[in-house]
C-alpha cells in the first residue's frame, strides 16, 4: 500500500460514536480520526459550563457542534473531518439447530466434506455441509499424530467461548476416527491467505 501524502488526505473518516466512547473508567470521551492510514485520538474535555472542547481555544455547546466545526476546517486537528467511519455489523452466530445447542456430539453422517481449506501437522480443515443445509468448517485429527484428549480439549475450551469476534463451535464427532470438530465457516477462508492475497502490503501501524 503506497503512502498517501497530506495533500490527498484533506477530508478523512472519523468515528461517529464518540458519545459512547468512554476512555476506561475516567468518563472522558475521544474523537478518533483516520489520517492517511493511521488512527489518531483526541480527548474531548468539558468546561465547568458543560461546553466540550479539543483545544481550550475553542469550545462548543454540544459534541455535534464540535464535529460540525471540524468538518468545515481542521483548526488544529491533523485534518478536516469527513464522513463517519462505517461500523461493520457483528456476525450473528447460532448453533446448527435447537437440538445441538447443548448436545455437542452429532452423527458423522450428517456432515459432508466439500473441499480442503488447509492442513497442518495434526490434521486438516475442510469446508463442509451439515444436513445438506448449513455451511460449516470441519477440523479433523490425523490418527496417531496427536492425543485425542488434547484435540478434544480445544473443543471444550471453545464450548465456553461465545463472542461475535470468535469462531463458534457447533459440534463434535468423537465416536469414530478421524475425530471432527465442526465450527462456524469463515467465508473468506484462512486469515493469513486472505491478507496475503487482498492486501499486498500493509503498514505496521495498520497491523497493530
């Protein structure tokens, strides 16, 4: 990714949810601005009369007035504000069905392997289909390469983790070899492969 000059960054996206961005437990808010690939944060402070400001040289009655002003001119900020950054919707994760919410062991015959996504020292990962309806990822354990208890310990940990940013565990098949761990399928595949193919060069600050 080529570096973008200041002249090309005269109006940049900013975080529109500044009213809700509390810094730790201090009660302070911040204005986050994307400037030529780098995010910069400005603390929003309050005067005794309730006015908000980035610099004491200029204060505003409301945050909306502050944003409107800096959308017209930079006036001390790194650049003039542009459109609010778009928030990506968190993916909704659910179990395979109502019956598998608490019952993790499923019939191996309900899983159809479609194509291999990757392989490692201990097993392979496939794109699959559950009950001919639901796309899933299937992680397998190569017989004799790893203790099955260690493999299943991963599933036990994943059972307790439920978050929109984490791959969700759907089910397991442990009654026969190879053992299957069935998880949510990430539509873009391997994160490493996706980054390498879609972003030829990423600046270090962006990766952090």
